[in-house]
């Protein structure tokens, strides 16, 4: 604290005291008594200051481009000291400001703060609310994650349906017809320069109008109290109950208390509840959510139209999103343009209600319209959210989105963000892309643990209803493992394997073919093969795949497997060496199981069976001579159908080959 003389010396040369009084409202007049209901405007100003400070801190690290936006936000969240806290504070404060402006306008209406001569004070409040919503809308997509990307798609889509100016407006804010680098740079410019400047001007103008009104009130009151002036207030004049009182410390203290309460709520939300809640629903693989604990996932996956994500708008425009689904497409303009215009007009005209209906009923109408409108909007939004969450596949889809978010965050922390952009984190990851590629190309016929690889059941229309489809080919989860092969050999006709293949063209030859005849003849209570024999030969064949979790076989298992595969030194259930006419080498070739190398030709070659190369070659051309030959009914997947990149990811995923956290290894 400077000595009094020093303060006086500086003030004489700078006038800093008057400046501080103006900035901190130390001599700002207010009502005779400070009131709790007049705090929300001041709280808005303080929260805007929080936004400016936290936003400036984020700007020191954030980079607005497709290749670096998500990575820079991930860096803030994971590497910068308290970066997660600063970003969370910035994010949640923006949403709290929307709540605050809604409450503030409500309190203005119930206190008749729109009456002459306060109309412009009320109107600037509405404009400030619009700017706050604009700041939130333009800020949410800046991380360039799935949530921001898709919510902005909806919001710009709504803007684009407006008549006459819709397409131009959307092109202006998007930077063209498609989202890209220009979208981010324009959003960033609007968010950090254009709207903050407008907000600052509106706040300044708003405060100037309030100050002017308070000073006018004070002068009128002074005139009424001066015995030398012939002036008397009407009994119902609102000025009668007002005198000048410094804003500091009376109203300021209460405003600070409210602001601290609101910031406390924000901080509790930020610390206690993670940004994304993990719902622990399996998505194609056990342990899918093991990449990161739920509390550490604070950023959605990088924006990518290929990765599944249910587009959801922000809560404050949710009602428009829901209403769009209730009207035909040709009438969408009523929801996207006419309805918002009507809402704005109704709010703008509030000061004129009393001119038509009188003070008493005009104010009641204003309150009824405002509260009723909020209840209707809230009800529509709540209904839409509940309908989404009660959908049968909501938990699955949401857990899938969270799983992708966890995977991207873990990969970025482990390997860094590639120079080509954050979307390549998942695009080059077998665990992430494998299920999607399988669902797109293989899920038409095959299943994976009963579903299409992503957790969704394959559906078909039956009697006008969508029902679970019957798979036409084998379930490939665990393909070429000992367990999978054992189950197959024990019962090839099982619905899990060839049971429904007869529904396909040429499938009868497989359903009633040699493999099923072999099982009927040699497997089961009456067959010569025991379960140990089946497991041994299955393990011998599975060894060719060399899966990551395959355990070395014992000498006894290898010997028994070779005897079944080749028929050499085969022992029956009593342990006696007998001739076995059902040995595998009659049809299948596999050096490890056929020492004399006399087999093969009539059925798929088992050399390298289930390995990366074998699977790649098989998927490319299943009708090749070394595979199914003339008996093939599976379509081939040339590079024009399935790229080399996608095929590699699919094969690695089927084999369980992807980068894992230490605890998964």
C-alpha cells in the first residue's frame, strides 16, 4: 500500500482514482438497499472476466488448424500444469453464463426493468445474451473433436436452412461448403476477436445506460427532497423508493458471493465429474475401455466423419434440433428461421406490452410468455434427451464413442500426434478401425461374437418389422484359435459355423459337404476321435497362426495332433495303434502336421493358416486353388473393394494385434 502522499502525487498526474472508481463501480449508485435479485448482471461481468483470463491462457498453447487443434487441446489437458483445470473452467463458465443471462433477463422482467426509460437497458441485455450464446457456439468446435465438430454441423445446418441468406451465412461461418482449416480459422477469429469486441462494447453501453438511469433517479430524488424546489413525487413513482447508495461495498459484496457460489459449482462439476462418463459397455472386444480410466477422458476423439458418432447439438439449441424432426423437410424453415424470429420478436416487444394491456396485465403477460417459453423449450429439450437415452442402442453407441475417445487420448499420450493430423491416430489403429471395416465389408454374411464387430446386431426387414438377421456364414471371433477350431471340428453344422450357409448360392455343397460328413463319421460318442484328439489337432493347426497369446505346445500334444492330421501312428480310444482313414492330410496340406507331405489339393491349404499373410491372401482371393477353388462361395476383395491399408487393419484386428497399455499385455 502506497503512502497517502504518494497516492495523491500519482493521482494529481494521472487521475487514477477516478479511473478505478469507474472500473470497480466504487461510486456507482444503486437502490436504497442492496438486493440479491440484482446480482446476476454483475456476476455476468465477473464471469466474462474469468472467460477472458482463461481464454488468454489457452491461446498461448492452442493452434487453430485441422492438423494441430485437437493435439494442442490434448496437450493442454495432459501436459500443461493445471491445463485441464483452466480449459474446464473456460468451458463450464461459458455455459454458466448462458444460465446467468436467462436468470438475469427473468429478474429484469419481474422487476419491470424494461419500463420507460429503461427499454435500451433491457434490449442490450438481450443482445448480450445473444453474444454469449454466439461465443459458446463458436468456442465448442475449436478443440476439433467429435462433439464440437458434429454439434457445429447441426448448428450451421440450422443456419443454412434460413431463407435467402441461409446458404451464404453458412458458407461465411464455415469457410466454404465443407468443414476444414478455414472453418477453424474463422471460428477462432470470431471467437477471440469479433464477438469479444462486440461483447465489450455492449457491456460498456449497457453499464453506461444503467449509470445514466441511476444518476437520473438520484437527481430526481434530490429535487424531491429539496424544500426550495417545488417538486413532489407521485405515490406510485418507482423513484420514490430509490436513493443513491455506493455500489461498493453493499451490492458488490453480494455480487462477489453469488459469483463465488457459481464458480464453486463449476469447479465441483469440473473436479468431481469427468468430462466423459464411461458406461462400461462392451464394444466388440473385451477390455475395450481399458486404455484409460474414465476420469482421465476429458476430450472426445478427433473429428472424423468415418468414426461413428451421434450428432448432438448443445443443450441451448436442442429444442430446435428436436422440432426439426417433427416437421416435413419442406417446412423446416418454420423451425429454423420463423420460430427463432418469433421468439426474438416476442422478447424484443416486452416493453410495449404495457402500452397495449396496461402495466399490471402487461407485466403479467411478459412473465407468462417468458416463463412459459422457457418451460416449453426445456420440456422439448428434456424429451429429446430422454428419448435418445432410452433408445435400446444408446448405451452401446455412447460407450463406443467414449471408447474411441479413450483410445485416441491414450495413443496420443503414448506416441504423440502424427504430423498428418490427429485423425490418423484412429485411422491407422487396428483396434479402432478393424470393427468398422469388418461391419462394412464382412458383416453382411459373418458375425463377430454374434454382432457386426461394432456391437450392433445385423438387422433385416421381416413382415414389415426390423428383426435380428440370421447370419449366413461363420462367426469369426477367435478365428484360427485352438478354441474356435475345436468347436468347429466338433460340430461344423453349428449355427456358429456352417449352420446357415445353405441360404447362400452354392452353400448346400458346403453345408452337406465333406467336412460335415467327416464330423458325422469320426466325432462324437460313436466316433473314433476323442475330444483330446480334436483339441490336439486344433492346437496344431492354430500354431500356424501364431497368435499373440498362443502358448507353446507340449511334445505330447504335438505328437497326438500330428497323428490325427497325418494318420501316422494314430491310436484309438483304447490306446492301440490303428489305421485312421479320416486323417486331415487327405484334403489339407500342412507341413507341420504331415511329415510325408502327401496331402492337400481338395480343401484349403493350412500352411500358415490364420497368419497375417494367409488371411490377407485368403480375403483377397478365396477362390484361389490353395483355398476353396471351385467350391468357393465367398466374394473376393480386390484392392478396388478393400484397400491395402484397410485390409491390413482388418487382418491385424482379427488377429488381436494392436498396441496395448502395459496392463493389457
